[in-house]
C-alpha cells in the first residue's frame, strides 16, 4: 500500500495500478473527499466555494457542519477539520489527475462516518 501526501504520488499510485492508498496528510485527504463529492466535475465545486465564502461573511447558504469533517487516526482519536479554499484548489488538481487517468476515488469512512485515511482508486 502506497502512502500519499500530494498530487504527484497520487498520480504515480494510479499509474502503478494501486487499488487502495493511505493518505497521510489530513488536508490532502479532505481535498480527496471534495473531489469525490464533486464526481470529477470541476463545476460541482461551486457548492463548496459558496459555502466557504458565505461562512466568511457570516451568511450560511448551507448548514455550517457540512463543511466540517471528522477524521480518525490509527490510535482511534477523532478530530474535526473544516474544508477551506486551499483544499478546494487542491481538489481541482486531483480532479484533473482523475480525469486524465480515467479514474475515480472513494474515500473510506468508518461506521461512525469518520474518514480513516484510506482511499480506494476505481479505474
């Protein structure tokens, strides 16, 4: 299993035929989640951008918890992170990689809905 922290190792893992990867950088993991939620379509990222920009101005177009995601580490500790603009821009790069390689990703969650760090690559 390959450990991935950025776009270049993700591309290499896809090209090497990896089916499951371990994403070790929490922000990159959230960017993978955003890319999955957008179904590899850049125009779908607008809903995240509208929510982020609205929350900065205290205008909520969606419930704010939709931008909050829980992650769990190997020791079982759960913590929360918010999706921000940098994660959305990274997600755009991930979408480019996925479209170029004709792949999709599925971010795995545990029974409580926490992100585990494992990502399945579907080709």
